[in-house]
C-alpha cells in the first residue's frame, strides 16, 4: 500500500492552518509532553465510504499538557505500512476551540470533524478492514506528540439498494412482485457494482404502522438483482434491507408504497 498524501485543516480561534497529512518531523523535534484520553471516533460505529460523497466523521478527545500550544490536536484512522511510515485515512480534519476542563492541570476537551473523500486516488478496495486510531498534537515550540490510542476502527464499502413493487395498486389477495438491486462501492473504479450472493431482507410496514418487519429473505443474483413474490393482504410500504458484513456497510432502500384496491 502506498503512502497517502492527504491534507488536514486544523481550525482553532477562528483561523485555519493547513498541514500535510503525514508531515515530516522538524530537525530537533522531540515527542512527549502530551497525553490523550477519552478518544471517540464516529460513536464506535464503522466508517462507511461510498465512491463520491465526502463523509464527515465526528470525533472527540481530552488532551492534557502543561506545554503551550496553538491550535488543537488531530485524531484520525491510520495503518502501518511494511516500511513503517503509515497510511492516514483522512482528507481534512477540523478541530474546535478547546473547552477548558482544568487550566491549572492543563486539561482540555476538543471536538473534531474528520472528512474523508473516497475519490482520492489512494483509497482502494484493499483499504477495507480494521484501522487503528492516532492522536497527534504539535506544540508551540515545534515539538510534538503522536500516540496510538488502542482504538480499532472498521472501514467499510457502502452499499445501495433499490426497490420496485408491482402492480400498483394491487387487488387484495393477488400476487405482488417486488424487485430491486443491491450494489456495493468499488473504490478501485469509483462506481457501484452489482453485489452477488447477498442475503437481503424484504420488509413491509403496514399503513399507519411505525416500523418495518421482515417478510422473507432473498439472495441476490450474479448482477445484484433481487426478485420475489408475496400475497397482497393490506396496503403499506415495501423495502429491501441488507445488514452488511465485515467489508460492507448496512443499508435499506427507500420505501415503495402499494395501496390495495
């Protein structure tokens, strides 16, 4: 895997500064003097990327240091390469002004927004799986601290589903045909492609009901196609739901409402 050359924007005090994604350490810089706790990224949920949409990931961290600093820390997913340089998965990082917890002890809380653009040429299908979490802070004297936070992050390819139920409207007791497709993001080609062999749930929500219930499960064909038939017993809305796997995110289609006549 090649080293990624992405960018981050650290925002503090209303001013923006831009740094290279994996900046070289200045001569004489030393690591230490900062500790990071209470690190959270995306609420513990997987990071799911499509092929075009920039994804915004919320994060937070508590930083403790008695050193002077200008700006705020960054938190982001990373992996070590065989050469030990490391791959960082972010396009920009926006860091809030600090919330002072205890100024005398040097304790500050920060909220962050990690933006990831899947159109970046270095994001490939091989990037699915488990990433690690790094917290990093540059101090006013040019030194820095960069720590692994022992927080695994799952990165997955997005899925999409479509649905079409016919005929509309349908006579009560007659057969209703429900079709659709399940596709998955291909980061190598930046397109969505049919996702074959997936077990997808057909769900129904009667008119006036608050939630969907699974009616049956269908396996997608070689092109990601879905098709099944059901008996029409009441008016309501149909949808397909895929619950995801270790490399692919969960997703539901929009609903297709069918009335009885």
